[in-house]
C-alpha cells in the first residue's frame, strides 16, 4: 500500500494550494488519522479511481469496511464518487494529490487533533520504511546502494529549519509530474518515497526547554 506524502500546512511549499486539501476541522483530522483511511486515500491517489471491491482487494479489508471508510472520507472531502458504476461498484477518486493540516493552532482541539494525525502519519511512514528495509535484499545492487537511511543532528533556528524545508521542496518539485505522467519517467525509474522529518530532539534535555527529565537517558543519534 502506498500514498502521497502528508504534510502539515505550515511546511508546505508556496503555490501548492490548488493540489492540496486542507484539514482544519478536528473531526476531519481525527477521522483521517485512521490507518485504513490513510491507506485508501494514498491508493486512490496512486491507482484510482476504483471501487470498494477493488479497495478490498488492495487493502485486505472487507468490501463493507472499505465502503464505510470511503463514505467517511467523502464526508470530509478527501474522496468523491467518480463517474460511472452503481452501489458498491461505483468508483471513487481522490480529490487532491496532497493533504495538509495546521502545524500550529491557537484552538486546543485543532492543535490536539493535528498532533494526533501527525503522529499517526509518522507511524505509517516508519512501518512502510521497515517493510522496505526487510525486503531490500530483493533489489538490484544499484538500488540498494542508492537508498538512503541516515540522520543528522543540527543546531538551527526556526527560520533556518523552515528555509531548509523550502529548499528541499524546490529540489523535489521537478520530479513530481512524473507521478501523473508515466511518459516523463526515464527508463529504470521506480517509485521512491522521500520522507522528511525535522524535529526538536527532546533526548538532549540540557538544551531543550521543558525537556528536563524526559526520556530514558538514551543518547541521541547523530
């Protein structure tokens, strides 16, 4: 199962509004945090439109379960009915290529739901990354050497971290059209998920306000 990356809205690059759906309703944020719903949206973005029957084949869920989750997603504008079909055989399609949500909100209910969704998406990212690592021995040598698993510990200001994100967005943007237009893909190209995380490391409590006494004493990796 695959999906288009999810990104909190204050980390989105400029000009992406037309291709994104913005979630700000706490009910929508909580609804989307369900792993099956995230999987369905990702599959529709990659392989849709398709019916609930096809969704069941792709996810391993029952047709009834997929129908229910698709209706919930439609309620919050993440998917919609595509032309043709009837009943469970009606096709569904995604409404946007990306989902974003607030990275910060003065509304406690929005902030809590946004953080919960971010955590759910992070868990999904790492589940997929672990599966990829477990199966990477099946890849040709060139791909095994090209895959990237690393981290860096940097001392940054909020403005510097924002700037790094903007530069990464600009670097990746030229490759995005290849997803929707196979003719743009060079020979040998495979789908590659680029996951970007930049977070204040609370395992270094002496340098992070409010982090004193947290964690289990493990040293942060760099």
